[in-house]
C-alpha cells in the first residue's frame, strides 16, 4: 500500500494576531497542509524557521521591527534555510514592494484580500518547487525595471539562444504549458530549456528568472 504523501508544513509571520489566526484556520482546514508555527516579526520568524524548517513561510512585508524584506534577505543568505519557500502575503500591491520581495527571494506574492483558494494554491505551487508569479505581478516588475538601466547578469552569456528565449518567455508570467502553446512545442521541451537556464544562472526558481530577464533586458524575439 502506497503511504500517504507528507503534508506541506506551513509557518506564518505577521505582526497582526488576527491575521495569523485567520491564516492558521485556513491551513488547518486543508488536509494536505499542516500548521508549523507562527511569528509576530522577522526576528522571531528566523528563530522559528531555524527550529521547525517548514516547507513554506507565509510572510507579511510590513511588520514592526524586522520587516518582511529584511527577513527574506536573511533567509536567502542562510544555506540551512534554502528548502523553505516564501509566499509574501500583504495588503500592499505596490511596484516597489513586489520588486523588493522578488529580489530578496520570494517565490510567490498573494494579496490578503484575495480569495482563500488563491492562498492555498500559492502554498501548493511554491512547495512543489515552482514559483507563483501572475502576469499582473510580472507586469509590475517589468514596469519598475523599465524605468532603470539594464544590468549584466552573471551567467547570461552561457545560455544558448533557445534558453535565452525561454527565459524571456518566463518573464511574461506564462506557465510552461502556455509557452509551449505559443511556440507550438511540447511542454517538456520548454521545461528542459527553463531548467537548464535556471542551473546556468543559479536561479532559485522562476520568480528569480523573471528578475534576471528584466534586469538584463531580455525580450521575446
């Protein structure tokens, strides 16, 4: 008999107790999710992560004390925490916050006033190793970077023309299936090129690929 898959362990970091309570209730009602602890600020979140090592951290950006951006940077800098994916959950859909969160290592971005199923979907997506970056969020990142000069990205010159093209497509916010449909190729082909590009660029996930693509000025041919 095949054993049941291990639940996705989810921790919460938010400085509002009522928000933490609501998020925990949402996690508790999902059979494939497991509550792994909560924190009221970034410093407390880092201590929590060091002890319980959850699969996913739901992180608020605007917190008193050590805020979400500082927390993301600390997580990204700690090799012991590289298996924990972070979904930013916030009321602030502002370009600068989106950009800063992605730059600092967020794998997903969800608004607090979104539907509950959007949040649970985000948890499952990032726990599987993917990134949750909607076209709307991608447009915010591109819009912000569009006001700045492009900058070189280490490893970009090692990509094949096809891999560069795939990274540019990823920066549109499309999934592998959607890219495959646009180019009339198989999703497996897209997945292979994207995976190779991620290895060469040392990207954590698709969210970081978007940042690299826009920083380097890559565009769809």
